[in-house]
């Protein structure tokens, strides 16, 4: 079925069909149509998407259903939405999806770092709206995610606090052996092979809660690394947030495998924090201060 989608008053012909009698949820069908739009050259080159009212009318679905599809693509980093401006395709840059990447345990093993678990907690929690959208849970009020919280580091001190939410459709019980490498456990016990990690990197001050976990001061800078993990079929598996001590963390990547984070991200993020708060009584670790003043990347 060929229909017309109007963007900026210009019709674009795409092959689309939403089947209201299908077992496939409407927001998933809408998401598939939006993905085809994203792949069109006009949208890749910066053309704004049709507004939600127009697009929902043309697809014969509610705005809430359409918004759920758009939110999923925003979380994946494929779309960006600006209030009062519109929605457009994200231009591909340094940060994005990475395939055949390494788990944290594999990263540390490659670096010759022996990892110690300082804390390990497993619980069942209702997902936030953002996490529910990532897992395509719709409005299911009974959905609960297995949540794993871990504080990990070297033998001497912790340097990262992880919190992971797992897709409720995975038959995890919370009784699994989470001291094992996570993705190895998912593959051997549930035949789930993770393939793609889409990531976001940001920075902020630690605050009291994270500072206590990482044994640093609340005014110390930290790096935040979000991972959106998918299996070989593109099914969302894990929503992960890692909070890293800035004096212990670097990152580099290649087009196929992640080893550890780009030092340029860390240097840039810490520069922003340090200079923004330079007129306040913040104590920045000496190693970071010296790197910032010398403009030498932290490696």
C-alpha cells in the first residue's frame, strides 16, 4: 500500500500500512513506518518530520500511540525532538550504536585489571515511563523488571556503580548467579545473544548518594555512561546506567569493538564541569586538575 506523508508541505511516497486487526501492537507498526522515513535521504539531510497531529491522522492512530513510537526512536538516538521546533533525524556522529562490543568484565580483563564486587543487589521493580518505553511495555501496570545494582572496582577501591534494568519478557527470576559475567549467563541459560549497544555519555558532580558508593566527595566529578543493549534480533534486553569515578575512567572505541571510553569525552566533560564550577568551592582531584591545566587528555 502506497500512501503519502506530507513533510513541510511536500508529499513523500512511502510504502506503509497499519493493520488494526494485527496482533502486532499499533505503536510497533508505527515505529516500523518511522524507521523507513528515517532511512529516506530527505530526512537524513535534516528535513523535519511531520508534526504529531498530521502524522497521527495520516496513520489513523492516536497521538499517544504515535508518541510511544517516536519516544522509542528518540531513546535509540535515531530522532531528536525539540520543543517549538520539531522532530528530525539525528546526524550520525561519534556516539552511536556499536556492534560486537565487549562487556565490562571483558573490557577489564583485556586491560589486565582484576575486578572486585563491593556490592551486589538484585530486586524486582516497576520500570519508569522511560524504561517502559524502551522495553515496549505499553501501559502494562503489572510489569516488573529484574534490577541489578553493583558497585565494582579494583581491589583497592570502587570506581563504578551500575544499575541495570532487564526486559520483563526475559524469564529472569532474580535467583540466577549474577557473580558470573552477565552476558555469558544470558546466553548459556536463556539463549539470548546480545549484539548492539547504543550509548550516551554525560558528566556531572557526584552528589551524596553516588559519592558514598564510590568513596569520593559529593563535589567530585563523575562520568555517566548509559547503555541500551539489544540482542541479535533487535529486541531490547538491558537498560544500564554506569556512574564512574572520573579519576579512574577512560574510554576508546573502534567501529566494531569497544575497549574503553574515549579520553576526549572525559577531558571535554571534565573541562565543562571544572570551568563551570571554578567560581565555587569545588575540589577537583589533583590528577584531573593537572591534566585540565595542561590540556593533556586523561588516558
